[in-house]
């Protein structure tokens, strides 16, 4: 009979841009001593934050299996990650919707028997070793190097006698990790002082809860655990004496793609910049009011798709008058939701333009929270709301979209539109989440910045995108046309 083996795997991944230059890190730990048994890290080129996190999980599980190839079903692996998305999806509690995530989740699930692996969410501060490995891999990729285990200092970020609790006993059907979820919620509450103060995390968008979405790091952090947005590889070297190093999985297939070197000192303004040509200017118009807007209810893409109210129609007409007087809008692109299409139609009728629909501009799917007020959600789904406010990877109750998923979708729509309408002024009629996300990304601000933006119904914002990749925020929440 095989002797039971227990190890802890800590994994992380990050993307500097989401998508952008990405990498992952993973470490296998002896739960009794806290000593690292294996490390893996890799720069994976341009990818999203979530892809990098899944790659880190795959590397960690593969390294654990390689350490004990003869353990068979006696191997028990307790995975600890600060990605709520990966933990919940791999535990079977959240659906895997994104097509890029499904094959990665399948690969991770096939490495070891499902009954051999348990998952636990941990705060980012407790995942420093894997976070450091991921950042080392991204730094190596940026410099055109391959990450080398012998040069890694990731283990120095954590005490050698760290406490790595032993994996909990496996019980119940695979994916039944209620105790782990409870620990995750407790950790969230402790890290955030039990509950977010009323004034610190106001309902994003304050009018119709269409929170700003984002999740992905745009700085050097491997896997941020930012405050809510509410609107979102290298092969290790031979084994050293203290920590056996296991080659990262699929290293032969991974290519190191150096990040482009900056061509010049970044400009701080456009006055002295070289001729970059006319930018693509996205004028961002939030739709007019619906019946849900003054009630401050969650109204996303998974609800009733309400029409504009009488007030909303009046706001749309005022916006149309404003754009007709300016005469600068050359194209109109709208979210597919009814309130946006009605707002866009009012403007298009005055300007004599067609309305193009882009699915990427739709509002967040708020799942079971659709139609509820913030207070009602807190009362009925308090734990889920706390998790949602604490991590961009957390999704609303009932299979809604996480901030990270929405931000990825919105960024892809932005790239399509900017490429299609280079040098033109395009009116985007959309929602709170997409608009705040576009502004946040243009500023290079952290996800929590979206809590500090006000966005009124039928308000106008604007961002210009230049040919060298720079963006300039020109306007935010202008409502002068409604007075």
C-alpha cells in the first residue's frame, strides 16, 4: 500500500497589461516544515492575467506529481491561490464561461485525480513566493532572457519556517469544498476589517448599479488583489541542495517573446510629441435613464433589458442636439442592450448616421443580483458580495461576470474599434462598467480607481488613442448638455 504524501502548491500568474507580457510562478511546499520542494516559473508571452494564473496552477500540479511519481492515488495536493476565479472554477462552484479558460482548466484537472486535490483561496499577502516567481519570469521575458532557478530570490521573500498548514482531509464528493470557501470568506473579512465601510466602497456608478469592471494588473504585480472595481515561462535549472527544482510543464512549447523596448522617453504631454497623426477619439455616452436607474438597482446584461424611461428619452434627445451642434461625430457604435440602442438611435437620427452594434460594449451580467438594490444583495448574498468587492476575479451570485472578465471583453472591443476607425471620432453608447473601464485603462490606474469616478446617466466622457499606443483622457462625466 502506498504511503500517503501531502504537499501544498502555491501558484500565481500575472499580466502587465491584460492582455500583455505575462508569466506564472508556482512552488511546491512541505506542509510540515514550510520548506520549498520545487519551483517553476515561465514567461509565456502576451496573455491575460487569468490565463497566466491557470498556467501557474498547471505548473504547480505537474511539479507536485513529478516529485512523487510513484505515490499514485496516495498523493494529496492542497492548492493555495489568491485567484478567486481559479479556485472557485476548479472547485466546481463557478461555471467556466471563457473559451480560453476551458482547455486550461481541463489540463489542470487531468494532472491528478480530482479526489487528490483541494483548493483554498488566500490573500495575496500570503502568496508572495509564487507572486515573486511570476514577476521574475516576466522580468526575464522583458529582457529577452529565460528565467533561471539558480538566480531566483523568490524564496527570500518568505521565512524558511513559514507555516504551511497541512491539506485538510479529503471528504465529500470532488469539488465539495464548503469548508475551504468558509475559510476564504473568513480571510476576506479579516483582511478587509470584516466589512467594507459604507463610504469607502460606494456602489459603483451610484445611479444604476453598473459597477466598473476590472481585474487585471497593469503594473508589475503578478496577481493583484485590488480593491473592487465595481464598474473587469521559463524552465527551471538543475536541482539545488535545499530545494529540488522540477522543470516547468510544456517548457518546450513555450517561447520567450521579449517585450518591445521603449522607443523613446515617454511623453508627458502632446504639445511636444512628434507627429502621431490624428487619434481615434472615442466619445463615451452613457445611456439615458431607465425605470431602474433612479432606484439604483443592478441592471446588467442578464436582466430584463429595460427600455428608456420618459426622462431617459429626453436625455437622449438632449445628447443628440449637443452632438449635432458640435458636428464632430463620424461613426456611432452601441451596446446591444435596448437602453443603449434607443439612446444611440436618437443621436443617429439627428446626425444621419447608422448605428453599429458591438457585443463587447454590453454591461456586466450581474447574475442573481439583477434587479436588486445594493442593500438587498448585501442582505441575501452577503458573503458573495464581500468576495466580489474584494477581488476582481469574483463573480456575482448565480454565474454572473467577474470584473476581470468584463474588463477583458471591453478591452478587446476597444482594440477592434480603434483599429477599425483609426483617425476618426466615434461615439460609443454604452454603460457604466465599460466607460469606467476604458477611462481607467487609458489612465493606467489601478482597478480601485473606478470607485472614485462618478458617471451620471447620459453623461459624456472621451478618450483619444494615438498610433504609438498612448491614450489621453479628454473628458469625464460631462452633463452640461442636460441642463
